[in-house]
C-alpha cells in the first residue's frame, strides 16, 4: 500500500549507527493525520485522499439573524464557511493544514481514519516536499552562482553586476529565462530518495537521513519515493 503523511520539520541532529558512523538526520513530527476526504475515479476522475494535520480551535462570532428562528447565528471566525462546511460534512474536526495525496488504490482508507508515523518503517525510501526558505531579493552571484570581476584597478562599482543581458541591434530584446537578479527561495522543493533512519511511534517522530527543504516549523509532505 502506498504511504503518505503530513509533518512539521523540527530541525536537524545526528544519529550513530551500530558501527559508530555519524548519520545527519532531519527530525520531522509526522502526524497524526486524519483522512478528511476521499476522491475516486467515479466522482473526481482520479484516486486520492485528503489528509488534515494540526489541531485548530474554532472561534465563533455572531452572524446574521435567522428569519426562521429570529436568533443570531454563530459562525466560525478563524476559518472560512466553506472549510467549516467541508469538515462538518465529513464529520471530522477542523485541521490547520490540508494536503492531497494521489494513490493508485484507496480502498483501505476511509474518512476519519488516523494515519501516524508507524505507517513507515526504518529503511523506507521517501520523497520529502517542502517550501524552501525565502531569501528575498538576491543578486546574480547569490542566486545563480555568477563569478565577479576584479575589485581593484579601476573596475568600479560593477564588480558584482551581471554583465550584458543581450545585443542592442539584433535581436534587440532580452530572451526569456535570462538569469538575472530577483526573488530567491520560498518555492516548492522536492528532495527524492531519502532514507528513514529512525521512528519514534509514541511521539510521532521520523528521523530522515539528510536535509529537507524549509525552515524549522515548516510543513513538509512525506511519501513513498517514486524512484526507489
């Protein structure tokens, strides 16, 4: 059965194996996640499950007066009415994070099922998806690893510039995809073929060899490796 879970990156540490070798690992709080929706080929055109992660306590505000009961209705103020109806329809508690996982078969999963870290075992090959750290506006040296000019002998204030970006006469334009300065980071990144080193079932922790994208506290998705 294919596996997938939502987690929160806690940080990096190191683990020693039986031979005394140091293994750098990223510790992820994986789950518990709840199946909040099932999508099938018959209803949606593909098989998938929607998982929810992270508890959220609803706050209510006074809404419009109902014409039938002549009373003010209470509406949640910290989630949208669409999401509130989605959770209520499927009979699950509201969750902070919702993510979808496409599986070939979802017969064994039902709405309300809880998925924990014990779905994975030590030695599993997984892919981890996260949002990389945002670096803000960056120049071409930091963003694209450009080289620089000399900083002496009259080079002037342009030793970290990108240089020419195109000819003036022909084609008289800058080609699409030209490497230039701009926003760096804060984008979806997938790291493939990482190894599960250790699992703490009681605390829902998974230690994965190597680094995964994102800052501490960032949301990550763990699933079976597509290249394993």
